[in-house]
């Protein structure tokens, strides 16, 4: 059975098979984790993303990692929370994790790291986003050696430690 970890840190520094990018629908870079991943990967990532012709909400697409320590980047577009009912938003967010994990599995990848998708400028409540992430990861943990949820801020890491102390690592 694979291991699920929750850590506080910078996803662009992790050495794993794939990191997931909480992208916007253009896939051409943006703010938050998306901008950080594009910056760390270098301009080749943007060049490859241009060939993908965007990505719809909850879909997942894969590129090389370029200058990142991870071999691949899986790009997924989370829901903008207030554009949907809570149930629709939850279904779309769950699909982001599902589709990313299924794509990684298809490619034979064994280690994958996620940011907290949609919980920044897209407005998804952090506690609810953490629950969706972890509960979806638990359904797939047998397919991977390690699935990591990487939280950037102290606040969301505190929520995760409170709700899922078994997976949280300082």
C-alpha cells in the first residue's frame, strides 16, 4: 500500500515522478503555484504547453518537467468555487485529483505531489479542499509508492494537521 504524506513546502523543489500544477485553462502560466512552476521549469515548459491548446476544468494534461527536479508536470484546472454550487465544485475538484492520478498511473509513474488545487484565488474553502484531496488520494494509494499533498502556507498546513494528523509531517 502506498504512502500518503502531507507536508508544508515548495512543490517546485520536490524530486518525484510528477508534480501537479493547479493551472488556468490557457496552460500558459499565471499566479500562485502555476507561476512558480513555470518559473522554475524554464521557458521550455511554456513552449510545450502552447502545443496542448488549453485544458478544461477538471481535465489533466502532462508535460515534461524541464528544469524542475520532477520528471513530469501534470496540469489540471480546478473549479472557481463561486461559479458552481458546492456540490458541483466538489465533483469538479474531485475530478481534478482523479484525472491527474489516472494520467500518472497510465504513464507508469509511482510518486506524485499535489498542491492544494482551487484553494487560492479560485476561492475553494481550504478545509474542504484538503478533505477532497486526501479522500481522493486514499482511493488511489495502492497504485502509487507515494502521494504527497504539498501545502505552502502555515494556515492550511494547520488545518491538515488537525484533520489528518496520521499523514502530516513537519
